[in-house]
């Protein structure tokens, strides 16, 4: 099995820090934005993972596993947010949550 430089770095980083940090800026495509039902569904998805997950918009950073935190951002359709994950399953969580926000309807 061939191992790339990036994979070695990620393993090394995991050994040193114990966690992996990933982040991505995504445009919210949901027709109603991230309010009420969509926020609840996002929080449910985030809670499936052990990684720490945060959502940031305009310098405000909240715990993505908290419905109150998420709703306090009042994210409208077309706005850009940053999803930040920190943990072993963070990359998987990031992909799942980006996919969710990239849909127009839920």
C-alpha cells in the first residue's frame, strides 16, 4: 500500500494533537436558509459525529450541535458560512454537512 505525503502528515498531526481540524466555506442553498426545520435537521446530522463541529458566519462562531446557537446566526439563503470540524470523523462530518447545506430543499 502506497502512502502519500498528505496522509503521513495527517497521521502525524493526529498523533501529536490527537485531533484533525478541517474547515470549508459553503454557500447555503436551502430555499428558506438555515432556520427552524433546517436548523433542527442540521443539528441532528452534526450530533451523529464525535468531532467538535462549529459554524461561523461574519466572525460569529457557534457550536453546530446546539439548536439555539445555530438559530442565533439567522442564516439566510445565499449566505456563506464556514463549517469547522475537529476530530477523527471530522472529514466525514464536513462532507455530510456541506452536502446538506448545498441542497435547495430538504
